[in-house]
C-alpha cells in the first residue's frame, strides 16, 4: 500500500508493480479501468513511482463520468503537471485565482489535442466525458498530502452537497469563445 493510499478514507490508488520497469499494456489499462468502475469515487490511480518520496510521480488515472476532482493547483512547492489521454476523453478546465473559467479544452485520445502541460500555480480540474477514460499523468514529487494540492475555496469540496450541481455546471459549460475542441 502506498503512503498516499494509507492516508485516504476511500481507496485512491492501486499498488505499483515492484519492478524496475513497467510496460504500459492493454492489460494494465484494463486493470485501471476496472478499478475506476469499482471505486466509490469513480476514479483510481495506478502509480509507477514506488513511494510518495519519489522525485517524479508518474501514474495512470482511470476515470468514469461523474467523478469529481475539486479544482486545485500545485504551489507548495510549485509543481508543473502533464496529462495525456490514452483512452476516452476529458473536459479540462483552467481557472483564474477567483474561480472564473479562463480556458476549457476537450482532450481526446487519438485526436488533435490529446494532452496538456500546465505550469505550477494554475487552478485546474477535469471531467471524464467517456466511460473508461484513462490518463497518463506526470508531476514532480514528493507527495506530501498536506501541501500537494491547494484546493480552490470557491469550489465545493469532494463529497459536499453542492458537488453534483457544480459538476453539472461544468459539464454543461459551453462558452464557445473559450472552449477548444479537438
């Protein structure tokens, strides 16, 4: 069990393979999809890094529609983050510090826009648009739960009563001047 998983009330991660290299295979993607289907959070990660102290965190993130990731940023310490869609599609939101939606991108496996790389300090979230969406994510470590993410105070916390309405607002958001669809 990873350090991160021990700190979560709900399961958030599968066990990393205990090998010096890991092939990213269709079977591995199937395992992540199955884990996301079974998770009460409708998402799960499979880390490739062996522990939270690793200097580079790489993972598969399996997502199902209606999984909520509270908008957040990485600033303590500042961390850039890269996301590539391997299967399925996501709607990726970038926000101003006060919660105004600045950019929306639809990222889809096999399309013209398959990923995004964000500088540290950018508030962001994403929603799965298709069943069994799988992302490859990378960002610097180490993972320290208390400081890894600064959650946006203007967005509902995961599990709060307002989450469903906020997610629906994001799914329905269609301002053509700031949405880029592949």
